[in-house]
C-alpha cells in the first residue's frame, strides 16, 4: 500500500467501526455477505447473497418480485438497468432451481455470484459510509418513481 493511501484507509476503518450496525436488516445483510465467502459451493453463496439483498431491498415482502428492479435502479447505469434487472431475476430463478434440485449446482452460478457480490458490496459500503440511506427499498422506489413516464391527464370534454 502506498504511503499516501494509509491515512485514507485508517479513516475508512475508523468510519466503518463507528457506523457498524448492531442490529436490523443492515447488520443481518452484512453477516450474510460474510457467510457467502465461507461457503464451499457457489450455489450456497448465491442463497446468502440473495437473502442479504432481499433483507435490504424487499423488507416488506421477500419474494415479492421487486428485488430485480430495485437493485437495478440503485446499481445500474441508465442504459444497463433492464439487463441488470433481468440478470437478477435469472439469479432468483437459478436459486429456486438449485434448491429444488433441478439445476446443476455449478451451471453458471459462479458468474452470477460474482456479479451479486459486487452489487451487494457496493450497497453495503455506500450505506455504511452514509452515501446511501439505510432505507434502500424506499430510496430505490423513489428513483423508480422518478424515472417512470409521466402520463398526461386524459382530455376533458367541454
């Protein structure tokens, strides 16, 4: 590590220690994120990552189908959001197939796990550093509402 980066690292570690949640969804998601790295099989890590993302982005109804769009709006560039949402929906379907024993345990799982890891790492880091509000689902919904096409009022008959 370069000498000029040491102060920045010390500041980050100090900030993370002060902001480390003691409970709630963020703390639980951090634990699942850590557990994902301990799993011997990528399919097991996939489940941990999706559980963490559901805790952060679908607190009102895990499995409610809002995870793909919420993750995409928070983590994807405008032109990449639809494709990212599709990949997250694929990850959810892949998890179901693995749990049901319908999919090979390694069929493309590594790439999915790698991508979800990066997005979850970004969300956790930005939340801990204060760049994102801890209410990630609400923040995602606000962004989704802002990008939704505005419908004109229907014409009135005079």
